[in-house]
């Protein structure tokens, strides 16, 4: 496929623009890019419409992790209204080069749950993204509206997170985990953190994650027909 065809705009969904090349990524065993994750997070936000939940786009998570100026970061995150949210879900990427769009080679997920006042990191490749998740945590924790607490919300690595069996499905695990957490929250189970982890263990399998690639592809094609 030539570059003009691969760059062809195929769908505008909320604030996300998808291109022909994104379908190619979903059609084969490829690493998910920022656009596909942002699209699916936007889709989840529509499905689980709640003022309590915020699914943060990859580009915003990346900037929070790497912004060198605290004051400009403060102005950047204020419109997101973190202190008003009960559940905030961030994608984490291991890209260290702020000049490179859509870089990196691994995705994981960081979630903040206000009732328990805790950040939980889910990594489908052991703890390979831990330092990047910690950098995001340190960048955002001061903006969560918990400064009146005696201690900051702790950062926890979930050691029971579902694990990928290949080198390219990490983004699919992020989308699958985000979906399960949203379901867990809207079903009123936020009193029980154990049920969060149990839901991930029971619902996210190698097979279900593999199927999710086709699920997202069919979702996009269905929205293309409707537009």
C-alpha cells in the first residue's frame, strides 16, 4: 500500500481520527499505536458514560510523564479535572524521546481509584514498564486533589496482572484491562479491590485478548458504515 493510501482518513470518532494504516495494524500481529488506543479509550468513555471515570489519551499521559515544567503542566492538566474523578485510567508507554511521535515498544496501564486512594500498575510483560509508570505517577499524583491526605496515594504493581505470550499484544492488554476496570466500577464494586483483580484474572485470557484485535477492527468497520 502506498503512503497516500495508508494515510487516508477512514473515520473520525469524537476527537480521534483513524487512518487506513490503523486497519492494517489491527489486521495482523502488530503493536498497537497511539491512535488505536485513544480510539478505544474514547469508545469506552462513550459506553461507560460517567462523570466519575476518565480515560486519558496516550498523548496526554506521555506529556504528563515528560513535561519538564511543572507550571505549564499544571495549566495543561487543569481542564482534565482530575480532582473530580473517582477512577482515572492512563496508558503508559516506554518512549523516552519527546521528539518522536508514537515511539516506544511497550504499553502498560496505570489506574487511580479514589475511594481506596491508590494507583495500580498493570503490566502484561512482568514489570518492564515500571519505571515509566512511576514517572507518570510522580508527574500526576500532585494534581489528583489529594494534597489534604497525610500521605500521597501509594503506587502498587499488580503482580497478578494477565501476562502476554508474545512481543506485540501489550496494547491489546491495555484496552482489555481498561474495559474490565470500567465494568468493575460502573457495576458498583468499588468497595472491593480484590474483585477488581479477580475480574482481570477471570476475564482476560490469551484467547480473549487475541479476539479483541478483531473486536476493535469490526467496531471501526461498523462505525465507518454508519458515518
